[in-house]
């Protein structure tokens, strides 16, 4: 049960990070769109994407961006609401559950969007590029699982 819950949390976190980078860009990488441009640059180098493939992927993201932006805005609002609840001093389980329930629905929508985008992007890749991408994802998943494993308790 613990490993299933950990896997779900890792996937949810990865989805949010990836979609956020695509939708809004990571400011440390050059402002709006910078996160996507940075990621595209990495994948372009790693997978040896042609300029036509890069253009196709950019077009996919431009098409999907209007659906992603409101979801990312909702996630920001939920984060802010949770912070306010945390800082209120008194724990109100009903309010926390309400925000968490809304947040989970938004996360589901983000996961669906992410899967749609990934599927569209994979259609742009050659079979060799798909294989390299799958290998990269497997390495990333293994690193995430290693990171999420509980450390051994110190021995006395």
C-alpha cells in the first residue's frame, strides 16, 4: 500500500511540474515559455529532434496552453488556500478536506491534459526517438522511486 501511495504521489508531482513548465514557463529559464523552451532544448538535443519536429511540438503546446492555464491558476489558488488554512492556527478538517477534494479534481484534469499532450508529442517522434524517450523516462522513474524510499532508521 505504501509503495502504491508513494508512486501515485510521485506521478502527481511529476505531472504538476511538467505541466507547469509547459504551461507557464520556469522564470529561472528566461521568463514566460522559458521552461518549455528549456525542456524542448533538452529533448531536442537528447532525442536529436529535427527543426520540423520542434515546430510540431511547439504547435502542440500552443494549442494546449489555453486549457492548461486555468488549471494551473486553480492549483495556485488551492496552494494559497491551504497555506491560509495552515496559518489560521486552528485545524479545520472539513475546510482542508474541501480544498483537497477540489485540488484532487484539478490534478486529475492536469493528468489527463498531460497524457493528451504526451500522446500528441510522441506521435511526432520516430521509433528510435520513442525508444530513447522511454529509456529516459524509465531512468527518471527509477531515480524518483529511489528518492522517495524511506531512509533506514539509524542503528544504535
